[in-house]
C-alpha cells in the first residue's frame, strides 16, 4: 500500500497529497521499509503522538545506543551531532525543560515584538526592489533575505562581519541532514558548516561577554545556567528553523495563491487568517521524526520500542476527519485551523511568533506593492522532501 509513498520521486515531491490520501484511507500506521519507519498520516494520531512522552527526538536521555539497538553515530560527524544534540529540537527530558525555560528568559515575546518595525522595513525594501526590477525570483530576492537578515539582527551579528553572508549557506548545509538518508557528501558539508558556524558564534559570544548589547546573544550570555554549547546550538536552531519555515511558507504560499488566482484581503484582521491557511495547505516541513521509547499502539498496530515514526504533518494538515470536506481546498477564510505546522506539545516551535511576524510582513507588502503579481515560469521543486520547497519562483510585476 505504501508504494505510493516515494519521497525520492520528483513526482511525489511535487504533489505528495494523493499518496497521503491513500495512506489515510488504508490505515493509521504503515511500515515503510526503505527508511525503516512507521508512517503516521492522520491528524488525530499525529497530534496525539507529538504530545506523547513515549516518543522522543532522541533516546540517549534514557538508553545507551546498545540498549536501544542502534549503532553509535559515525565519529566523523561528531561536530554536527554535538551542535544538533544540544539544541531544543533534539533535547529531551529534564535537559529540554531546563534549556527551554532558560532560553525563554531571553527569547521573549517582547523581544520579538521589538523586531516588528525592522521586519516591516526590511520586507518593504525587499519587495520594493522586486517591483523596481519588474519581477524576478521571489525566493532569492525577497523570501530568503528577510529571515536571514531578521535573525542576524536579533542575534546581533554585525553587518560588517563577513560571516553574515554565510549564514544562509551554513543553514542550508546543516538542514540537509534532516532529509531521509542524506548522502556522504551532504554529511561532510553539514559537518564543515557546523564547525565554521560554531566557531563564529563562539567568537561572537566572547565579544558579547566583553561588550554586551541589546541583542539575543547578549541576553543568552546573561542567563548564567546556559552552557556555551547550549547557546551556540540555540542560535543555530533559531536560524535554521526560522529560515526554512518562513522561506518555504512564503514561496510555496505565493505559488499556491497565484496558481489558484486568489489574493488575501490585506486588512490585518483578515490577513492573519489568510497567512495560517498556506501554513496548513502546503506545510514547509512535511515530516517530523520521533523514536519510540516505549511500545505504543496505533490503530491496532504495535509500534515497538527502538523503531522510528514519521509523523506526516503534510498529511495531517489535509485530513478531512479534522478539516472537513474542504480539507484539500485552499480557503483563506478558514477560521477553525488547528494545523500542526509548528508542532505540538513540549517541542512546539519556540520561534512561531517570529515566523508569523515575518510572514505577515511579506504577504502584506507583496499585496500592497505588487497587486498584479503573476507567475513568469513554472517552478521546479528541490529534491528534498522533508523540508519541501522550490529552487526558485520567477514572477512578473
């Protein structure tokens, strides 16, 4: 039955939703041999399992690799794993609770709100340049530069630092490791990026210890209980998660709008609802993986300890059992919209308010400055499935 699920097929990546419908129609848990994972396609199950502490992003807080029946990571990839394992995304148990509490002291709603004028100014400038050109690649000219500039501003990365231009390539290299069965070359690039990014942040943290500023790194430095590695991993995670969510939601969202020939109402109270719908309709993160720490039963199928589940966010967000008969339709007025794009439970995305701020600014500025925006060419999907987006989105104004 799972033959329709082929995450390495360009046709599947371009439109995985018919395969998701087949998975939902034929069961609640499907064993997928190529990746040795249980595919979970239903909204109710995905939502419940995101909150279930019998699952974990890691297992090393409870088991050794040997006890869990897994091989230890290749020592050659140690810099990537050190960076990844100390970030909120992969921490579990008491360490996750401690670090999230401490990071929340620095990454506050007030800090995000203070960024709002800068976000709107940056979005207005980027869209203005696109309009002045008469169009171009919406991804490269608008969607990509905004979140990188915002994160750099928030972290306090000086504009004169040459590393500022490397934030995006570092992020792309590290995020490639979250795809299914990444290649050896992808792993080597991720390791190199992990080393270079960590070295730069270590130097920037030292600068902020000497000369604190009004930025997130200075605030993190002020949280004494955080280790330096936890600070570094937190900063990298904010860039990676925030960047991928904003870029792909903006670009996939505008492709969807242009393809359907619809435009959101730019009124703030209506734009908010409209922005949530692209997040649901074509989520940038299609899959979220978790380890089974204790046996779990899903739909009469036992998922044994030591196996891995693939929570299909893209399928859950189009599940008619939760979103009704219009689950497969784009509805910019949808008010009951409990999508799972930002996760759920203790791992709910800490940066969701910042992503929404950026998306509101981007969508609002395009609607205001380029009401006649149209596609200039059919876009091509990148090969990756887990983090799903286009190579480019060429538009005309």
